């Protein structure tokens, strides 16, 4: 249950380097994606009606995209039964559902599964009152739709629409109205509600409130018998087809907060319900044994036999709770409690401040969490922790950590206690300004979550695995007081699916999990659970899944207004993918500040002739790769470049690559795809070793004038232990500046690069000049990039000849000792680089004489590929 808030073909160039640029290129001429791919996963834009009554059978219609192959309507809790579904067309789906009489009231998580994927999350509301549909026209009081009390009206507010409903009331009658709008999780719908009399006077109005946010609610007592109109609109007279609502009208109470705002699991508690316009009232309620991920239960109190339609949140916790006692406006009067424990209290009046004292062992760390707005209270809590001594020095503070509620960590000082100062941010107060403060010791904990992607999407927050294939999900690990290796235990995955977690290693911010379905795995959806444990012998339980999903965004700046949190992961088995991905295990390491070309092969199913988008879904710490790389439809093998930073951890990692099939273009000029899927198809995992550099060089700064020849000295700061010759080249040289490739043996201490400065070279400092070194190992090249240096290009002095000095003039010049050494070494190295193939055995070759893993040398291709 969730809670709601808010191809191995290489380039055929003659040189192994691009000498004009410091960028590292892919081994094949790849195309970066120029536009976002078309979706084929189903989407749900609207559900009509958005809710129904307990114990009813109802037909609902879902509108969206790619619904033509719908096979399953999934209610994640399994409480609502689906009798049948019928895809009308690609944009409409009809379903008949059955709601049990004892079905839980409130929001139920809903998705659609097609043969190709799983939709984003939507919700469906279950209520307790009879439901009717809005009838147009009803845009003004004279055309208002007649309704009765204790009814729910299902409707929609379109552009500049105003919906009016009329009800007849006796004198001194009470009427209450509550709107489910934005909380239906379909649109950013900020509604406004009014009740007017027969003369057009507004008797009550509401827009936002602390309990329901942007959904209004109000209640009044009428003085005279007559007809009264309930008027509903979008707050700025906007609206669209997505602004659906459920309007509840009756005589029910509408409290906003409970006192006490908490209770023990399974405990019977006498609550006082605050905020109802008719006054507070008391009832006894037996609390549930558990209350979801957040530990907050939704209670609907009854008054005079009528149950509230707006649930009041109550915190369920086993912590011992102390009620703050007044006066406690100054530190010396602070209410006291030992911890772990909790305080509850309220800001009774304006400018009220409460001081609390917590006793704990010095040096221990505690998490202090405030609950206010999450419990329906209008309070905006501000917390500050102070030392419990005469100076009252501030330790830390917090404001708006979790919405208007606050959260902070406190290290207990030498006194063995600390003070917490509490106030409302705007210094407000009143009976409904209640709060709860919990203090619990910080313990090792690890929660997992799939990171949310682009704004306004739920892309890749679920797992869809094709029959006979693999997919991958990437998880962030939110660690608290635990940085070592962890392991994952999976349960409740669909039949025929195997979940394999790649190692979640110490120091890594997360990891990846492979999901593999057998060829005969049944199509369907399951709600998987995961447990996080220590990877060591202690097998300590550390946490699980805590997945947040954004549901509603709006102005300003696409602010998130609604989200849900769950501890279960939807995993769906879908029809086979038209591609399979194969990744060759590397036999050489990726070194720090180096690059490596992962060799990837795409196997296309018969009949599929589309391009493929290649990605590196999970990147080990310090490793990067280009994203969104497109493999053309006539290519099946590729070198996919990855890079390592200078401080990448030296260790072995398990990695995968993922691919998404694109449709074969219907028109080569337009390039429009006929088929498309968001489904990631993953390779098998392989081991990537990140290693220290095999050699290190230091490039010295150099300067020269335009039109001259010069040399750049490169010293070996870390000798290599390789056999044969490495190949070195200057990279990042500016335009009109040229250099040559230089060979390097393991015993050489210095290199001299000859450099020619063209007459049109840009004058100035060029700071990104670096040396790229290819070191032979296991028949392949280990590619290094050395730290950058500087080349300064100057203009010749005025009157100085820019012609090159003749050889006779050069011979007559007196050379320094260093220049003689450089000339001798350059001559020696020049001879080494001009050896015949028979004389040299240091350069590794394959069967065709090409250099392995050389990004600019092509190995043999198949007859089929050559024909293409």
C-alpha cells in the first residue's frame, strides 16, 4: 500500500588519433538522438468516473494513448476486482470493476498493462455515498442541477466553466461540501467552492486548507428554509477536460485535526476532533495495527451518525509520548522527556514558543522529526536545537525539510541533554495548531529508490521485462550511518522472473538489478518486495524500498503538488522484444583518466529492421559514458566508449548496457518511426576492472612563435612495465598546429614531441593540451589520457623575420647541452618508429593485421555486414 502526498565494427581511419581535438570519440560513427522517441508504453490521461461507492459494480472509461492492446487493469492492492476490459481504440479503454462492500475508503493505485508495457500510476477513489453524474448545462444558479444531501457528484470543469448544484434545506440545517479534485491525481486542478442563497449572497467560500491542500471544503448552518446553490469552479476560471472532480454534499462533519494527533498500534483512543465549524467533538477509535510506509492512518470520524468524507491523518507509533506542559515559553521551563520518545503539543496563541528538553547519552546522534502539516494542522513548524547550559548555544536548526514540517539531526553535547525550541514560522497560533515531535537514535539504515527522471514523467519507475529476455532497473541507495556493501533479497516477483542484484558496493551511491523472464513466463503483473541486508556475516536488516512517484505538477516552475510513496515495485512480464543485447567481457582494464570501448552486439529478431538506442544505465563511481546513442538499422556491432575519472575507485564492477528498439522509418526523408518502445533490454552482466594507470607522463608547458617549429617535452613520472612500444600523441592542439605520433618503450624517461606552429595558428594560451597513450596489453590497447598542460603561441617581435632559418644558419648556431640531448633522443626515437614490421614484435595484431581495440582500425566484418 502506498501513501499520497506529493553493433564490433570500428572506424577505418589511418591514424589512431584525432589530433585536433581532445574529445574521445565512439569507435563507430554514431548518431546522437536529435529528438525524444515516441512512446509505446500505455498512458492514462483521464478516468471517468474517477471514483465509485463501496459495494458497487461500475463501468469506467480510461482515456490516454497506446491502449489498443490492453490486457490487464491492475489495482496494486488487489482489493478492487476487474470483471472485464475492452479496448475501444488506441485512446480509449472501458472496464467493468466490482468494489467490495468493505473495501478500504480512499485512493487505490491503478495501472494498465498492454502487450508492450505498463502505464504510469493513477488513482481511483472509493467512497461511502451514492454517486451521480453532473448534467450540463449547469453554469449558473438558474440552471443548477438538483441534488440531494448525502450524495457525491462526479463532474469535470472545462475552460471557464462553473458548475452549479441546488439543494433544498430547512431552517437551521447544516450543509457540508468537500471536493476531491487535485487529490484525484489527474491534473493540477485548484478548485474554488462557494455556497450561495436564493438571493445570490455568498454564505461560505473556501479555496485551500491545511488538511486537503488545493481541494476546498466548507460547512455552514442556514438560517432560513429555501434553495441553496453550491458553486464550483477552477480558482482562476480556468479548467480543461482533465479537471475532473468528486463533490461530496451532506451533513457530515469536516474536522481538520485530531487531539491527540497520535496513538499506539491497535490502541483504542479517545480523540477530540478539532476544526469543524459546528465545534469540536469527541469519539473513541480503535487504531489499525499498521499504517503504511509513513505510519500515518486516515481516520474518518463520525458525528450524529454521519461519517466525514475528508479523512483526518493520525500518526501511528510505538514511541512513548509526553504531552508538553505550559508554561514552557522559556528554556528554564522546558518540558522534559527521555528519548527515544515523542512530545505532542500545540501553539495555543500568537507568538507562542515551546521549549522541550531531551535527555540522552552524550556523543549519541538523534533524529528529531516534526509532524504538523502532515497531520492536518495549519502549523508551519520551525525547530532549533540548543545546548542545555547557561549560554543556550544553538546546535542546529531546521525549517521546511518535509514540506512545512521539519527534520534535523542532533549530536548530544557533554551535558547529556539538549533543548528544542519550537514555533510557527509566521508566529500564528490557535487550537488546531497541534504538533508532534519525535526523537529517535540514528541507526544504520539503507533505503532503495529508483531515481525519478525527466519532469512530469514516471519513466522507468516500474519494471517491464519481455519474455525470454532481460531488463535492468537502477536504484539509488539512501544510506544512513552505513557505508559498507549491502545485498538485496527479492520476493513476490512474477512467476518465471528472476531478479539478480549486481553488487551494491561500499562507497557507491546505488546499483542495478537485472530482471530476466523465461520464454514461457506468463504475461502479467506482480508487486515485488525487496529487503536490504548487510553483505557480511551479520546479515543485519537495513531497510527496503521507499519509492516516491510524482503525480501532479503545476506553477510555478512545475512544482510538485502530489506524490505517493510505496514499499512495493510493480514488475510486469510483457511480449518478447525484437532485440537482444550481447556485451563482450573486457580482457583489459579501464584505467584512471582512460577510456575503453565496450563491444556490444545487437541481435535483431526476424522482421525487425529498426534503429536501436544504446545506453549505459548504471555508471560505477567515476565512470561515464555518452547517453542516447543511436545505432543505425544496418549496424549490428559497435564499440561503446566509456571513460574513467582520475579518482575513480580501483576495483571490479559488474556492469550492463541497455538498448531500446526504435521503429523502422516509414520514410527515409522524414525518419518517422512506425514502432517504438520505452522498454530497456539489458545485456548479461560482465566484470569491468577499473585500474591504476600503467604509465604516467607529465607534459611540460611550452611556448613558440607563429610560423615556427618547436618541441614539447614529456617526462615519464611513473615508469611502465609493459612489453613492446606504446603509442603517444598530443591531443587538443589548436587549429593550424601539428604534431606527430611518437613511440614509447617501457625504459624511456623522456619524450620529445616535434610541433609545427602554422602561420595562421591562434595566438594565446591553449590550456587543454594533453598526451594520449596507447599501452599494449593482452593483444589490445589500454588507452590513457595524461593531465593537461599549456602551449603558449606568441606573435614574432616587430622586425623579426618569420622565415625559417636555413640549415646552414642552424648548423652555425651554438646548441646548449639540453638542446643537444633532445636532438639526439629525437633522432633515436625517429629510428625506432621507422622499424619494418619484420623488425618489430611489440605491436599486438589480430589475424588481419589490425590493432585490437583501436578505435580507428577496422577488424573483419561478416559477408552480410560487408554487403550492407
